[in-house]
């Protein structure tokens, strides 16, 4: 993992939410946190943390396009993004067959796990889910986007 | 392997001589080996599942994780150990990237 949270976290220490407030963690956050932890555990030894995070982000955007009327996925960008997340063809083809099977199986499970989670969270609070997606689209740190203008 | 998982495995292994009958005949010996194999398999499965559950809990435990609100990201709450951020209770890839890199 290449995350380097320390410098920013230090700046936020004084703003930490009191422990008592953490008893009221919203269900959508609990679901996201638990399922993401499970996905990370499931992919151990197959994908690195950045790959898992990229799959989470791409499936989130796909779920937004399915759940929110104001969004549509650019299929070409979607395929291109997944091509960047998983090993390129020349690398994949050179792997032993059992490794290929492992990558394919775990890859599909990860996509299904995240997509299902995002869709379930969206269904429970569609207005909030779609409002957050609008903010994500406008955020400067949004990262690779697969949505197209509608 | 963490301690509880190892304990489960160890408990399974320790149970084997008790579960297997004394090998008075060859057939009994085969049965004992089969029982031992099943028990060992179950013990291993339990150990792996327990280990995985503990790992998941270490990654995500909202009760013990430290939550904070980044001053420059209104409506966002981030979790230190999970390294995830949420805007108005929904996952935010942008805030997560902004805060944790």
C-alpha cells in the first residue's frame, strides 16, 4: 500500500470526533467498511490494496450510473479503466493456468462484491447516494472518472 | 496466524486421540484415520475462518477506530485505521484520496 496518511492526519487530530459519537455510525458506513475489509481480506496475495481500491471506485461509479438518473457510464472508459487495473494481456497470458484462474475468479468476486454493496447502499438512500455522487463528480481529487456527460 | 486461530487448530489436533477409537482391528484403524482426517479438516477450516474474521475486524471496527472530520472537506468523516472517508454517510473516493493519498 502506498498510502501516506500521517502528514494529513496529524493536522486533523484536534478535529477527531469524540468516541461517544462513534456509537452512532450510520448503517451505510458500517456496510461499506465491513464489506471493504472483507474484499481486502479476500484478495490478499492476489491483488494489492491500490488495485482493490480502484475496483471499489470503478464499481461505485457503475452503481451510480445504474441508480442515479443524472449519470451514465462511458463504456470505452470503463473497459479501459479495468484494463489498467488488472494485468495487461501479455503479462496475464504468460502466467501459469492456475494463476490465471485465481486472478479471474478473485477479480470477478471482487467486482461482484463491491458492485452489490454499492447498489444495496444506493437502494437504502437513493437521494443521499446520488447527491454524494454529484459532489464526487465535482471534487478536484476525484481520480479516474468513467462517467460521461448526460 | 493469530493466537485464537492457532488455539482453534491446536484444540482440533488435541481432540484427535480422544475422538479416535483404539485401533484393535485394521478396520478400526481406517475409521480412526477417517475421523481424524475429518476433524483435522474441520479444525483447519475453523482456524482459517476465525483468522479471516479477526483480520476483517482489525481492518474495520467502527467502535474502536478513530473518526475525524477534515476541516477543508465539509460533511466528510474519515476513519484512521480503515483509511476510508464518507461524505454524508456515503463512500467518497475523492475524500479518501485527498486525505490518505
